[in-house]
């Protein structure tokens, strides 16, 4: 069964600190992996997308990594800001006849001043 | 930057009533989607729509649900006889291609009382 698991469920950090969010997946056949940021009460917004051959992708203070062998990804946030408070969702795409987005449960990040 | 818009932002309805949620996808996109997110849970796929017909639907998308593209810009989700468990955020998304990035709207919060 295609699944995407994320950890931790929630995280509280102080402004300026770094943090790393984890994503483990069992999705086949794998197409790509995206990280989305979802502000409370809003739709998800794409941060990064990585294909099988990519190990790392950056978008400003966000850096995503992908290990296709272990089926793990991480999202590292550098020098966190209050505006980083949101849910971060790992989405893995599978191509098996159709093109599916498989959503993780998300990590809820709160950045405190 | 073009974006997906949704109306209304919040809809309150009584159990058994019909509701129509509206979306305006990005203008040159060809693939349209509805997702829902029950409070505190992960985003769930409902249906995808291409070339004026449903291309895929999930188990959630039963006979009480229908979608329509009544004109060249709007994409609607109708829930015929709402139930308490239909209370959720409903997100519309669109993409330019089957494997293209899906852009999500801000969502409609549906509350069924």
C-alpha cells in the first residue's frame, strides 16, 4: 500500500534556530517527491520538487534532501522565522496507470519569538 | 502570478442540504482536482477532471458528489445531501499537465450542522 509518513507530528522551535523534518515513504512506482507548506486555513503551496536522481534541492532557507534507496526525505529550515509557522506536507507522486499524489500527515511547526 | 481562487471561503449548511463549492482554476490549466481535509487530518483526494470528464475518483467520491465545468472558467463541486461528516476544508487544484505541479486554492471551509 502506498504510504507517506512524517515525523515529528509537531515541533516548536525558537526564532533563528534550524530544524529538520522527516518523511519516509513506501510508494511505487516512484515519480517525484514534493514538500508543501500549508499555512493555517490555507491551501498547500509547493516548496520543492525532487525526482529520483536528485539528492538535494534548495528554495531560499528551505533545503530538501532525498535518499531514494532508503526512501527517505528531509526538509531542513535554516534560521527560522515566525512566518515559517505552518504545516509542512510531504507529497510523493506515483505513476501506476494514473498519476497520483500521496499526501503525508504533515508536521506542524511553530516558531516562537 | 496566476492563482486558483475558491468561493465561498466559508459555507455553513444544515444536514441534508445541497451545497455547491466553486473554483476558478488557473486559466491555461487543463487538469482540475478536488481534495478535502478534515480538521487535523491529512489531505485526501476526491476527484480529478480532464477534457470535460472525470478521469479518476476516490472511494470518498460517492453518488452524493458531482463535479462540473459549466463554462470556460469555473469548476464546481456539488454535494447533494450533506452529512455531518462532510464538514472539512475543500481544496480545488489545477495543473497544466498530468505530471505538472498542482496549484491549490485557498480552500472552502464547509461546516455541516
